[in-house]
């Protein structure tokens, strides 16, 4: 058995030649040549192997055949770690009995599974490899370019893999971060096998579940809580990327996905800042991405106005014209190409790698927090600091205008994120009673932002809706002011 530990990155084809030049010239790099690899992935019609969390492959290379089975493993960020078993064979159909008997679940019917095996999909690609020594570690870097084929459907492969052959996992991150200074990429959560099952229609489309709170450790341990928050946000970020690649025309869904991606990024930044880990190297990377995501707020505002058949605009006489201008405004944002555009910036991948590095070093106990309290005390302190900030920005004795509310939008989002990160610690009833009016205020601020966009469009295209907007904004502000003053009187739950 081999324990495969690798870091997978997705790159774009226009960067191949420059990437090869970097790897060829990298210190202590030895090019290993190029191979054509053909791979058939096997399972039963009812996906018995997949249900056992196993992946079975027959690979052809240099007139040889090798069957491989990978058993249950873990993906953290872009780091894939799975036990695997390799056996040389002389036929294209795998022979399960050649693998060690102890890998199979108790009570399995291996003969029946063997008879039912069929090729579900293929992956065929050119692999160019390099061996690189770094800090007493040996890393194999592989550039894979080709395609996944399933039922006459094709999905391109364009990946860079860093596999640890000997040494420490940290060397994978270090080498990848060096490469990332010059070549844009994004972390690769989905393996070729996962993508193949998707393409073959043998697994559900990628989806992201709504969660109310981060699942925190039960032992009240602060470093483990940090790991849980980082891993949750980073994993959701990568999952959203996988969905964004496949969604192109559903603007409302894209709005939700981009909003959730930005939320993950902001949670990561907030958490690093709380733990004193937001240094001068990582902070500018967050700044760069936040600027690239500036379209998300306007997109969400436009979609808010258009949702439910634009019910919010029901009383406007020229509703159809206003809706068309909103749709034109959305189209000008080029939402379907935003991921590819952002991905072109090297800072994007650099930030992802820096976060994976922080996650791994946290899990390895490499961060020492002075006078480390219990988790509940630490969370109480963060909640109180956030609450004081909101009280200072939204004093109960002062009236707030539309501009005032929009100015505090990011601060309110941060406060809500603190509750999202640590909410599991507290009694649900008191927690939700406290948080609900603030979440309603956040929705109100989004609506005010939507009205601001409508004012701009009205001015540009003479939509003649200013009186309607004045009335709507006045009514909303009145409701928000009442809600805010009530919310400020609700007892804290920490």
C-alpha cells in the first residue's frame, strides 16, 4: 500500500509553456519526461465501489497496464490524502482478487462485484513530470493535459499536481506557493474520478447546503475551533467554485453562489484577524480579492428587485421597462465569466494556498496563542467586541439615513459572521431571538442598496420613478429604525 499525498491545482491552458519553463529552471529540478496515460474507471451499475468510498482504475502507459484502487481518504483545501494499492496486470479488465483481502468491507460479495464491473468513464491525458528536491523533501510535479470522456461527453483536464514522494507535506505548499508567484491557478478539490462520475451522470451535481453555524469541537479547544472555521470556509469556497464552473445562465443562482463565496472569504479574513494571523503578506491578497468581488453587492441588489417576478416593483407603471434596465445592468457585469477573470489574477491562488498552509500548520499545532482561554470565553470576548462596535456605529439615540445604513453594512456583516462562527456554543432560542432582527436589518440594507441602483438607472434612462423610490425608501427606513432600536434593547445571549 502507498499513502498518496498530493496537492492539486487547476490551471489554464495559456499558461502551459511558461509553467514548463519555470519548472525546468527551478533549483534542484530534474525533468522526468512525458507520458501518455490512458485510464478506465470501473464500477458496478449500482456504484458499489463508490458506496464503499473506493475508486478503481486501470491505467495504461509504456505498453504496461496497472490496476489501482484508492480507499477512503481526506481532502483538506487542495491536499488529497488517500491510501492506494497498485498491481500490474496483463488485461484491461481489473481483477479485484489481486488486491489485499483486508481492504474490503466485512461481508462483501466480491465475486458478484467483480462480475458486474464495467467501465464508467475514461481519462486520457499527456503527463509531463519533474522531480524537485526542496528542504529534504522529494516532490513529483505533474502537468496533466487531456480530457475526461463519458457517454460521448468530454470535459477538459488541465491540472498541476504536486505529490509528496518523501519528506514533509509542508514542502508541497512551499513549492506551490513559489510557482503561484508567476502562474495563476485555483485549488483543485474535485479529483478526476469525481469529475468523471459527474460527467457520466453517476453522481449528483455539486451542491452546497445551507448551514446555520460552523460545527465546532466539543472539547472547548480554541486551536481546534480555528481549524474547524478555516476548513469549513475554505471547503465551501472550493465547492462553490466547482458549481460556478457549471452554472452559466441562472443569474439568481449565480447571485446566491457569489454571495456565499464572498461570505466565506470574509469569514476567513475575520477569523485570521481575530487570531492574530492576518499578516502583511496575506492582508493585501484579501484586499485584492475583495476588490474583484465588488460586483457581488450590486448583483445581489438587482436580483433582489427582480425575484418573484419583480414583485417589489409591482406598483410601478413602467415595470417592464425598469426590469429590462435592471437586466441590462446585470448583463454588463459579465457574471458568467467572472470566475475565469478573477482566476487570471495570481493573487487568487496565492491566497488560497496561504490559507491551506495556515490550516495545516494550525492542525499540526504550530500556532501558539498566548494565554489561550477556553473556547466559550474566547467566543464571548469576540461577541462582546463585535456588539460594542455595532452599538458605536448605530447609537440608539441617533437617527440613521439610507447612506448611514449602507456605510455600516460591512460591519454588520462581520458581526453576523461572528455569530455564524461561534453560534453553536450558545442556546439556540436566545441566540436566534437576538440575531433575527439584525439579519432583517442586513436585508433592509440590501434593499436600500437596490433602491440606490434604481435611482442611478432612473437618472441615466429617464425612468421617472423618483417619487415611487422616495416613498419606498421612507417607508423602509421607518421600519428599519423601529427594528434597530428594538434590536439594541434585546438582552445579549453570551
